[in-house]
C-alpha cells in the first residue's frame, strides 16, 4: 500500500537528496522528515506546499497512488 510518507521518501531519493538535505531546504529537522516518511505524522499544509516547491513536483506527483 502506498502512503504519503512512502511517496515523500521515493521522490526525495529520486532527486538524490538525503533526509538532512531535504530538512535544510524545508527549514525543519531530519527527525521531522523521518517522521513524515515513516507516516508517524503527516506534514502540515504549509509543509506540503513547501515540499512541492523544494522537490519541484505537483500535488498529483506527491499523492499518486493514495
């Protein structure tokens, strides 16, 4: 089953970014990125919008398969 967290991780790794690199671009912590990717918490709407910009993706790219 595809989850938002799995999609975030897949899109991040496709771009060759570490969790730490994504965290810096997002102005958050590596731990927070890990929590998103493991579906412990979901990113806020603000952070979803920021993810779209940082990863240069569409909302559909992020939610594909959900």
